[in-house]
C-alpha cells in the first residue's frame, strides 16, 4: 500500500469487503443476499454524506452487517469473530474495527433489544438497513423471505402477532401480509436521522398504497365494477 492515499486504501478495503459478501451471500434467495448489502451500503453512504458522518465506517459496517446475522448463520458469535478477524487482516484500524463491530452487534431490528445506537454512524447504518425493509424493495423482500420460509402470502383468519418474543419473531409462523403490521409499518417511526426519516416517509406511503391495492384485488374489487349514479 506504499504510495497510496488514505482514500485509496479505504476504497481498496471496501472492494475486498464487497467480494467477501458476494462470495458468502451471492446465492441467498431470502432477501438477505449480496444485493441487500449493496443497497444498504449505498444508502448508508448517501445518508452519511448528508449527515456529516464517517462515510468509510458506515459503508463498511453496512456491507458486513448480515454476515453474522442469526437468520443466516448458526453461530452468531462465531460469525462476529470471523468479521473482526477479517477487519484486522484487511488493515482496518483498531478504532474503526471496534466501532464497526459495535454497529454490527446492535444494528438488527431485534439485536439491539431497543437500545439506541451509540454513535451517529451506528444510527445511519441502522436507518439504511431499515430503509431496505420498506418501500418497493421491502415489499419484494417480504415475499421472497416468506417464500423461503414457507409462509403463506395472506390468510384473513390470521391476525398480526403483537408483542412477539425473539423466538416468535424468528419462527416460521405468520404470513407475509401480517409482517407489514408486525414490523414494516412500524419502521418509519424508528428512524434515527432526519435524512432517514424523510426517505422512510416516502417508502412508508408506497407500502400503504400497495396494501390498499392488495386488499382490493384479494376481494376481487376494482373501480371498474363500481356503478356510477
């Protein structure tokens, strides 16, 4: 790395992280694949630029955040140790490594147990991850994940679950449509940053429109069938 600028070194590490994630999650079909990481990292970068945060920490943490997610790995702690070892081998500074690992351990919807993210960078990565769960992409990911877990698309007899335990949240129960009420429609009010809140509002409204259309089609309704006076 002799003769390279700090920015060139950082971009080299980002490139290595992208290849790592592609290798490990390139074949995932549950909505937690490489492209999820790609989108979260790009969104985190843009929010970081708007909010004046450390772009490198945000982007790198976003790229790696699901490599130790309990939805994807059998041993979350072992996954976190592998990420930390990779960061050290890649030449990330000890301070940035500690910061990134803190974000990864607490970024998920259930992983933080409701504890606020300590740093601006953590709040940004959490916003970016939550933004990828809502809007048009969030709708697509909901049905991809539901299909991967064998969940029904919709069952009017099943009410959304309230106050779920972690085990209930991770279970294969529930339906794809109920997931909107159990989690996705709540995310708008959980955003940390002004930029995240603005983006979430736009995506939240899109989901509301989708659900309205979904229920109309489910019941075979359409404006075409409505008689005019």
